[in-house]
């Protein structure tokens, strides 16, 4: 079945945006917001959500989730997890305690070894530049297929860095980046703190935009207005309090670790709780070409409490079954020490971790050899991974999205192999 | 880990393109730098129009009418000086009834110091990508001021590129060395990185984008790339002892290089990675050898070949980028990847302009006059029902997104913001000293990747956070001073409204707009607040944010 994105239905994107703009414009400011409020009230059951913890730079799999005591280059000891027979690196004690929730995919084997291209590949399931199109990232797909039009909050947030955009899924599904999780989305209040005054001004702005859009008839001008609409809507939303992690008790803040990443995980939980479909939280500095062991230790000290608390927190609130948590980087790292004394990029064999979203936890899927350098069993490609994650989120990964030039492209590329152990 | 296959194939594609481009012609010893030309732009502008109109009539698409003066003024000011015109310039231009006023305006804008600043900003960010290897070496450099000065003196493009490619000396004496210092590993220039950057920037071909498995290329063509890279093997970076950033040439082996390139080969030759140690000598693409081979001359010889008027890729790349500055897209797209199979809308026009550019001695101001005097450039952005969907035929002026720098400077111009005034008076580099200057922060927040990369932004780039900042940040709401001044000088509400329109949108309001705005002001208790509201509305409007 072919699903058309909003801009490719019978009306062209341009016509549709013009229409939507005109609709917003025809109502006085108060009526405009009134309409939106009425739409928002008619809610339904929210589909699944997803939190992606992205380990930017590519973590060393053999020092984290796939320990290899027999590899002489390994400086990090294995520890037991709560599931007999499964071990983690020693700096992930809290996550080891949560093993019953986790599915550890040790057979990741992708083929992009440069950071930028590998990140693109793992975020979209497609190689960068193929076919001259920009593919939507997983977050944009979640926003597109799991978000509801009446949602107050946008459906795709990223924290701690830059995620990947919406590509041909359309600009409405582009990520909103939060630069500082303790400050949430900045500039949510008018400068004089006078919201009714703001409404008057923006009502006048809307009138002005109508003339300009008619004059130039450009999708860019329509997008300008649409973005102002979204921003104004967010300013009015009672859900904006979701951004305030200051409302959380001190013990909760402590448990997440009080790091930027930990705060990001806590904010992610609050956003999901308020109905957001996808949040990406990025933890950087995994590119340990030098000082691998100490780098891994420092980063694990940040990751471990944050992710473990996130999982227990979601579980306690009854949200874990509907929220898929993914922890992965763009690739793994060499099973040997490189020229600069650390580990270098290694897409051939590495590990990703899934939890929640209704998957079967407590298991390892796939196996690497003694040194962690080759996949022996349970190989998962970038395409397999994308399709599997979509299946967990109940997104039909075989359906096609139509690009701006009218080309149908599948959500996940063909020849996918689902990781069936998860279901 | 290096993915050797991808890298090699990419390089092979590049080499193939160059081979084709070079077409057997020989490298000359170096063109004499041409003086600024006195060529007449009018016939060239007419030729542009002929090419564009031929395609329009073939497609049976009607062009939009000519822009009015206000539309032309705002567009030309943004495209040439990187910001909206001041209220004073707008008033003066709209009062000028002479038939040559548009040509005169273009000359005025080109003579404005801000012209050089604008092009320097764009080129600086295209050339210098901060990374962990170059961070320390480029910190506090003054290349942007150097570029602005060269653009303002209208130094010819071939001379400017030659200066960058052959720069040597201490960075603080020779800002142009910053280009080489940006492509280093452990302080030493990396030949393949510089070859890739130079080809993207000055020849309009990109290495990274090729599709691996569709193009089976021969070993020979890979060799050619490395033969070119070998020209950079004498270039050296910082001294080991003094740590002063500098670029110089040396015949001694490169002691600090950990880049994996040229570890063992003598200067003027290079080891091809993943080739079992194959060594190649510096050679121009197409087979020409350097005239003589003292290693210190390698870069000079390469620059002469690169910027020669017989290297048509050099002029085509420059023309294509300049076209995109004015029309929001290149004649060939993507503009930094002009491969034979790239999408080219008007190939004959590109050829014509490239020849004109070379014949003018690479005179950029001349080329800008040619473009700006064309009817094509002067068309309105107002669409007709029958040409709505024909942007690429240039039936009307397409909307362009302002870059972060253009938006910052335009906001500053409209608001008389102290930061913008400071930039105006002291030059951008001084104003942005200190990593946290408002200018730097603004750029970081509003910058679109594509601005600094291809130089063309397609589609709207602001998201909700950017829009929230424009609506609710002090900078855009700091209208009090401007409003107070207008209220002091102008009399009636009509005049104040007109003053606001001229200042922000560079045009007079229509009678309907005056009526609507007057009604808004009448409905507010405090006139000052009402006018501040109006200015806020105008600053947040699409008509302000876009270059149209």
C-alpha cells in the first residue's frame, strides 16, 4: 500500500499549505486558538513512542555491552547481569541490574565507517546521497506516523546535539532541538510576558502574511507562516510545563545523574508522558581514538544511571510497554588498539540495545567471535534494524512515502530481515 | 577506519571529470593577473536575457513583469551588501527618477565596504570548517578581513585564489595561510584534504557524493588524483619548536605527519594509500608535468595551472556560485558538484558567462554588474497564475532564505542595533571577537548547514525555536529607540507608519495597509506601544525574513 505524505495528496503541497494558511487567517486571533483548543480536546489512544539514546562517536562494544575478556586489548572487566550467563562491561552496573528489560543485539554489522555517513545510515536506514534525496530520520517517521495532528507539542525533539531531519516526510516533522534541558524550549514567553498582547500582534502578522503568500505563492512563505503557527500554539499550550524538569523531586534529578545527558533523559520521559512521539538524547565523546578505557569509563558513568533510571521510571509509570528505548551509536570500535592508543571506527561488528515498547527483554541476540571482531550469529544490518524498530513501534515499514519528485520510497528499504526474537 | 573502496572510487570520479575538463590542454606557466576590466556589462546582461527568454518561450511560460524600484533596491542591497538598505538609502533611491538609477545603485552597492564584508563572510565559512585538528591553529585568524579587503579592492579571482594556494609565512602576518592551516593533522597540511577542498571550492567538484558501485574506474584515474595531491607535499605547518601557526615549504621529509599520507615518499611525490606503497610524482591532470621541479615551486605551479583561463572548470565554478548568490540556485546543481551528469538548466548560459569572466580577467564586480543589469534579475518575485511552478526557468525571482549573517545584519540595520552599528564601523572580525558575541551566538542558532556548504538553501530553514527567538527575544523587541525617534520626527500616524515600512520593508505601505495599521494604532491605548507592535509585526513578516 502506498501512503502519501500530507503534501502529495490530490492537492499539491503548495495548495494545501496555502489553504491551511488561509484557514488560519480567516479567523480572528482568538478564534484561531479557540479552534485549536477544540481540536486538541478530541483525543484518542496515543500510539507507541520512542526514546533514542544516541551514543555519538561510536562506543566500543567490547568495553560496554559485549565484553571480551579473552581479547588481550581489553582493559575493562566483565560483570554479571541480572540474567545468568549474560555479562556487561564493569562500568554499567545499574544497567546490568536491568538486564531483564533489555534485548542486546550483538550482531550489528553495518558498512559505513565515517561518522557523518554512519549516523545518517543508522538514523534513516538509507545510505546518504542515494538517489539524490534526503531520507527522513526515524524521529521524523515517528512524528509522521505516530503523531496526531491535534497534538499541542511537536512530536520530535532532540537534545545534546543535532539529530537528522525530516527529508521528504516534510518540514512539519523536523526535530526541535533543545540546547539546554534545564531550560527547556527557550523564548516561550513574550518579552513583556503579556500573552493577550502577543495574540493581538500575531493576529495582525497573520493578516500581513496572507498578502505576501498570495504574491509569491512559494512553499517557503507558507512554511514561514506554518512555523509561526506552531510556535504560537506551543506558547499557548498548557503542556509547555512538560519542559520544566524543575518540577521533579530532587531525588529523581539525582537518580538521573544530574548530568546534561541525565537531565535530557528525564526531560525525554516528561515529554513522552505529555504525548510526544519521539525524543532523541545524544551523549557525545564516544570517539575514543585515544585513551579508550578512561573515556569509556567516564561516559559509562554518565550513561549508566541515566538510562537505568529512565527504564525504571518508565516502568513504574506503566509507560515502558508503550515506549521503546534504543541505545546505540553509529558503529562500534576496533577489537584492537589503533595507532593513537585507543580504538578506531568499526562498523563490521557492534552492539545496540533495545528496551520497552513491548519487546522480549532479558536476552542477547547475535554473537561475535572471541575478540569481538566478527559477527558469528544473528547479523543485523542497518536496514534490518530500521525495519525491526518500525515493527516494534507498529509503523508499517513496507509502506511507501512519496518524495517531492513523486518517487515512492519504502519506509525501510527492501530485503529487510526482522529480528524475530524480539516479538 | 578508512573505507578505502568508497574513498578511492570518489577520487576516481573526480579525476575522470578533470580529465574530461582538461581535455588535453596544457598547463600554462601562469596567467598574468589581469587588471580590472573596463568591459561593458550591458551586452552581457542582454545575452543573459536572450538565453533565459529562449527557454521560457520554448516552455510557453510567461515571465513576471519587472520589479518596482523598492523591490529591486531591497534585493540588490541584500545580494550585494548582505543586508537590507538603510532607511536613508531607501528614501534617496525611491526619490531618484533618473533612467540610470538602477545601474547607479549597483555601482554604489559594489563600492560600499559592506560588499566585501558580505562576500568575505560567505567565502570564509565555505573555506574554513573548524574541527579538532585545526581549532588551535585557526583561532583568532583574520582571513575574513583579508578576504573583505581583497573583494573590496576587486582583486581578480584568479589572483585571490593563487594567493590562497601559495600562501606562506606566519599566520599573523599572512592571514591567507589560514586556508592551509584549516586542513591539517597534527599541525601539518594534509595533501588529500587540501586537494578535496580546493576542488570543491575552486573547481566546483565534490569528492564525497559519488555512488560507489555504479562507476567502475581504472587504476590510472586514481593515480591522477594523488599526482595532484603530490603538489602539496612540500607544504608544512607549525614549527615544532615555536608552535607559531605558519605555512612554509620544505624539501625535508615531513616529521610530524601522522596523517598516513606521504610518510615515506620524497617531497613532490606521494604514496597512494592502500596500494602496497605505490609512489607517484606531482603531475597536472591530463598529464602535464611541472615546468621545473624545485619543491618550493610546487604550489606556485599548481596555482598557475588551477587558475589559468584555459582551465574552464575554474571560471565555470566561480560563475555558478556567483549566479547562485543572486538567484538562490546554480545554473548547475549542486553548485559544488558540477559533474557532467549534474542537473544543468542553461548550459550555454553558463558557458557564455564563464568565457566572459575569464575574458574580463576574472573581474567579479564586472560579472555582478552583468547579472544585476539583466531583466532576468530585475523581474518581480510576484508570480503570475501561469508561472507559479517554473522557478527554475527564471520566470520570476524565486524567494531566497537570508543566511544567518544576513538576517542578523538586516535586523541590526532596521533596529539601529548597536552590534550592527559596531560591525558597520569596525568591521566584522573586530565586532565578533570573543566567542560569545551576539553575532556569533546568532549565527550558531540560525545557521543552516547548507549555507556554509553548498551555499544554496532550498526550503525554509527556521524551526519553532528560531521563530520563538525572533518573536520573543530582546533583540527583535528592542524597537523603542527607533519608534521614539520616528514619533519625534514624523507628524501624523500615517507618516510614522510609512517611516516604519520604509525602514523595515524598504517600501512604502499601500493605502490599504495604511488604513489597517492606522486602525490598529487607534485601537491601542498607548501610541508608543502600538507602533512598537507594528514594527514587531513587520520584522517577523515573511516579507522581511525572505530575500525576494
